[in-house]
C-alpha cells in the first residue's frame, strides 16, 4: 500500500477523472476502481487486499475528485488495519445471527433429526439476538459476555444448568465462526466465547490505586498535547477521552452501551439529610436504574461543559435546564463511534497498557473492574455494588469473592 501521494499526483488524478464520462474510473494504475451502481449517483470503490480478495465500499460522494480522494485514503486505512490483523469490515451480531438462522431453517427441511437444530434456533431467537444483536460483532468482549450471564439469570430466574450454558456457547460459536470466515474479527486474536460453569474464570485486567493515581495525574497534560501528524479530530478525542475515563471510573457504568447514550437531562441531584449526591439514570442490558457517582465527577462534568461550549456556566445550571443532549459529544454535537482507540493510545503514552498481574492489555472495561474492586475494598456491601453496577450478586461473588479478603487485608487484620 502506498502511504502518501504528492499534490501533483492527486491533481493529475482529478484532471483525469474530471475529463472522463465513463462509468468506471481506474486510479493508481488500476489498483483502485471507481464505479457507479445502477440507479445511484454516488461513486463506489473497490480494490484488492493483500490476500487477493476484493474490498468494496461507497465513497459517499457523487463528485469524482472527492470520491477519488476518499477512495485513496480508504485503501490506505484498510491496508493498515489488514496488516495489523484488525477486522476490515463491521457487522452487527444480529446480521450474522440472522444468516445463521436462515441456514438452520434450510437444514430443517432435510435433516432426519431436527431437535438440535430447533434448539439452536431457540437460543438465537430468545437469548443471543436479544442481548448481543445490536453490538458490532468485532467489538464483543469479555465484559459483554459477563453482562450476558447476569442478564440470562434475570431472564430465567435462576442460574442455568451447565448443559444449558454449553448449548448456548455452542450456538454462539456458530455465529462467531461466520464472523471469522467473513473477516469481521481480528485474525491474531482468538474469538470470544461464552462462559460455561466449571471453566476456570479468566483474571480480568484492572488498575491498582497507585496506577489510577498515575493515570489521573497524567491525563491533564496528555489531553492538551499537540501531536505532529495528528488531526484536530484526534486532539478533540483526547479531550473527550479524559472526561469519559473519569466518568467510567467514578460510576462503574458499562462503557459504550450504557455510557454513550447518557444525556445531560439524565443527571440529577439526589438529596439526603442536607447533603446532595450526583444521581444518574441509566438504561442498560439488565434494565433501567439510578446510580450514584463519586463526588469527583462534578469537576469533570463542569470541565466538559466548558469545552463543549454549552450556554451554561455550571453543572447546576445544566441540571436545572434539563438539557436534552448527549453528554459525550464533540463541541459540534457529534458523538464518536468508539473511545477504545484513543483510550489505548492514552495507556500507551502513560505506560499503563498492560496489567502486570495478568499480562493482559487493559481496555475501557478495566475501569469498571477497578470500580468494583475499589468499592468492595472500601467496605461497600456486595448487594449495593451489584445494584450500582447493574449486575447480579452471583456475578460479583463469582469474580470478586476470593479477591475481597485480599484487598481488605488491612481492615480485616
């Protein structure tokens, strides 16, 4: 893949493209093909990946020059993702699951024994699609699987038998196999699987108190740094990332599915005996709930209000106005698709990417694990932590009960 093009090269491409009325245009000696579909005025592009397969996408433009620029940029970006082993396309879990459903229904017509097929269909329709359906399949991680365990217990009214868990896991694996074959997963990472009772639980990467202090002290300087070769969008993402990290750390909320939809009007004051606490309404996979944020979040939100240029001087004014706008947006009001990439860059710069205890790479979900660990360590009872985090006591006991005596050693002694 060519990493850069000269201005003269681009000008030549535009002049060549502008001078032709053909339905197909070749760029970079035929490496990229621009074409239009029947009935569409927008240019599409296609090019080959290093493995010889074709990649195609819309340029979202009906202007040849603009479409050419976007196609060239897309080819470079896709090439970089492919070389790292990252997924180069994205689809929701529901899209792949429905394809699996179609295949299973076709098998029903010819199969001699249909019970197993019907069981797979039932699991997809009543458990996997309702929970995982709207998630991009390449972004499903251990945190989503753990949340699924809690949600499934709530749906069934009990913890499922090991045989049921194994069958759910097998059905889930069928969908993930489709995703792997379609190039929707990172080629260098083993596909995620569902938890099954009896399997050894995987230790989760988190931060200890000293590391959290380092991260919080590092972010103010990091968010303001100007980096050569980085766009204004990246610098804005860095500013938003700091507030987002603090929000996750001070609430224990799930990143992405719970945190990104939150609006300013969902934040209120909760008053008890003359004291007030930030109360946040959250709609999550396990149902809606209110949670209480740590006091330090107020300063973070007021910094975010000022950066976004909202017409309110304080958080109190925003709460009083009941502002119906998403919290985690750029100043223009648009919301990033994901904060995982910029968070990884933050941890790399802070030399905190890998948890030395587990040797695993930390993600945004590590902040939720850290919240749970710290809450239990400070003596918050497990039922309160479960309600705050929108999970079950069973799940907390599964992952933290053995850890609690260790982190509470000073108080127990």
